[in-house]
C-alpha cells in the first residue's frame, strides 16, 4: 500500500521474533486473574490493521474497531477498568426498583465511609432522598447539571459583574483573562452580559466545555513548576496560589467557586499536595468563595501524598482522603476512574458548606434537572446493579496494595519508555504516560504535518492504541489559518486502564514506540481529509498519510 508503512510493518514484524527479555519481579501482584478475555485478532495481522486504519477509521484512533486491537488499548483509563469478582457478585444482587433501590442506600453509606463525615445524611431522615448526593450516568452529565443550574442562579443575582477587568489584576493574569474575553464572539463582548470566571489548576476538556457553554470563563492557574517543566517537583498538579489570591482579592464577585482537578489530567495526571489543598482552603475561606474538587482520581492523588509529602507516610489512604475532602465544599466525580466502574458519575455537596450558604435554593434545581434528564434522584441514570458495583469499587480503590500495584505499573511503563529514548512528562502521573511530541521530533516536525496523528496511526498498525492530545486535539483552524493551542501542549497520552494489563503487555507498547523513535525521520506527515475546522475535531476528523 505504501513504502513508509511497509517499512514500519517490516520492523514491527521482525521485532516480534526477538527473544523475550523478562524484567525481574520480586513481589507478585496483589490480585490474580479471575476472568480473561481472549483476543479476536492476532498481533501478526499488520496489513489487516493498516487496511482498517486507512480505509475505515481514516487514521482516527477513536474510530478504530477495539476488537481489532491485539495489544494494549490505552485510549482512556475511563470506564475501562476490569471489575473485581466482588463487584460482579454485587451486580448480580442489583435491585432494579424505580425509587430508593438498595444500591442507593449502600452508596450513601459508602460515600460517608470513603470521603468522611458531613457529606451525606446517613440517618436517612428524608427517606431515600439525599439533598447532597446527586447521581448521574457519567462525570460530564454531573458537570452539565452543575453549570446549567449554577448559571441560572447567577443570572438571578441582584448585581452582576460586567466584562471590564480590574487594574488590580497581575498584568500577565489580566492578559490571559482578557485574551479569553477577546476570543468571545463580538455580540457577547459588546453587551453588558455578566462575566463570571471559574478558576482551576487545569480544567478537563469536558469541564471547560460545560463552563464555556454556560457563558462563563474557565481559567487555568497551573503552578510555576508545571509551566517550567520542573522534573524534580513532585506535585506538578498544584495551583498557583499567588494568582488565585490576586484574582480573589480584586475580582471575587466574578468567581462563584474555585476548582481543583485531582489528579490533574490535562497537566499530565500530576498530583496536588495536601499543602496546596490546605492553602487554597485558607484563601477561599478568606473571601467566602466555595471550593470544589473534580475528584475523578482522588485515590491516586492520595497515594502520591502518602508517598511524597512529609508527615503522611504512616497514614492510611482513607485517612488522607478524609483530610483532603475535609477542606472542600463539594465535588463532582466520574466514577469511571477511581470508582473502578464502567459507568457512573456524581455531584456531592457538603450540607453545611460555603456553596449551599451562598446558593441556598440551588439544591432543588439539581434535583429537578436530574428528574428531567436522568431519572429519579435515587438512581440518576444508572441501573441499580451499577450502583452496587460503584459502591464495591469505591471500597477497593483506597486499598494501599491496589494503589501500589496500580501506580507502580504506570511508573514502570513510563521508565521503560524513557530508557528507550522516548521523551515523556516527568515525574510520571498516576493514570497515564504522556509522550512529549515536540521533543520526540526534536523540533523538526512542522506543526501542520500533525505527526502526532501519524504516530498514533503507526502504533495502531503495530497493534496498540494511544491518543493524540496535542496540536490536533487542542489546536483550531478557521478555514485558512491553523492556530496551535496556547499555552502550547503537544502530547500523546497512553492512559492505562485499571487492573487490565500486565507489565509485559505495556512493555510491548514500549517496543513498538521504540521502533518509531529509532526511525522517527521516516514517520510521514498526515493530511486532514475531513473535519479540520470542526469543534471537538479530534473525535470526528479523518486523515491520510502523506507520502
Ligand atoms: N474530569 C476529568 C478530570 C476527567 O478526566 C474526565 C474524563 C471527566 C471529568 C469527565 O468524566 O468521562 O465520566 O464524563 N476523562 C476521560 C479521559 C474521558 O479519557 O481522560 P466522564
């Protein structure tokens, strides 16, 4: 079909003939396989995969049939968990009653157990109905409900802040917010429309999308160490406290709440320290501003605190999680990550916290939204059996032996990639390894060649799926000019599903990537065939290799 891909297929095939070089392992995994899934395809079918990639999927990793991946599918760690036998057993006992099913009560008790007291009413004084736990079918549905109802409340405020920024803002911060304002359509800038800002260490893209959709400004305040790519700094997920303090000091009426994503997915899966969490609490309390987590990977974040922050090495993960969550007024969570489940999401708001004090009537809005969009609040778009699986998953995810094995595996995978000469974000985060595309090509690849897409395409031919999160995913095109993301991000993410693969599987991904690294000058450019100017274009576009 093509000389270049033939060249790589020959290399991938020859590599399979090399004798296996086993690493040394001293500790067995803390679990054993209880069910396995045989592949429906063979690693040797390189030409077949190339055919599907080019002719069916248009080089788009999202559009490639999962059943044709014989190696590791590292597209996402979300909903891709292998569930435990205990979870499967719990599912068999699912209660599919329409209202107040058994799993709902179990989950309420589990939330108190995992996240600490004060979150939910375990006396069930209001029967099977909680005004602090709102269930949704996944994380982004919880985000959508939250920002839809919040925007409605904000419109009702007696005085709304107009889009003229204070001169008291730090110049660089002001410029960043102003450039976001300037990129809004003219119609919105020229009116007196309210302008609210939602800061975070870094918003995930669905959170950002939901905030923008409700006409608010998502603002990322990552710490200096992260921006400077400091590889020695162990908490690169932290927020920049100086910028947060300044923002609240001069613009607090614009900031309905402050967010922290734990771990910081967009910034490389990097953890946030307890010290940073505590200081954000101090700052937000001083200004009466509610403080929330996007808590998808809360247990992984707690593991990093235990390992790397002074004073935590002898504390249990559960104790650390309780302390983390004692600092906040609410959180939303995709239970497809550290819920160890295949589906599920929730919004949880502290009954006596700053958010309900600031918006005392908002809870009814969330419940009404649930009833209109998801179902009765006691199941929130989820089968009763899934609630049981989530409840059991939340029990397992805080076990230290599970987290040691989980994050240890991701770190070993990252180290092997590094040893093979593949540049990655260091230190390695909790759920994924991020390959630095700019460094990989040593600055020789033209932006519009989208070589990150070519990389993911060649990896699919090799038998593994990874995902471009860089110039194509975050850049944009107006029909004439391509604009790269600002600040520039250009990564390929290899997200590791929980409890799904063994190290040897991941090391075979490293081998395929090493072949690409050894022959990086032969990696072709790609041409965008469809969708370059679309929103969320990386999910929909089609490409071809340029020869
Ligand atoms: N917040 C974070 C930090 C996430 O990583 C995700 C999803 C969501 C919110 C949305 O949750 O998928 O249940 O609707 N992240 C996935 C990923 C998709 O691959 O990183 P969801």
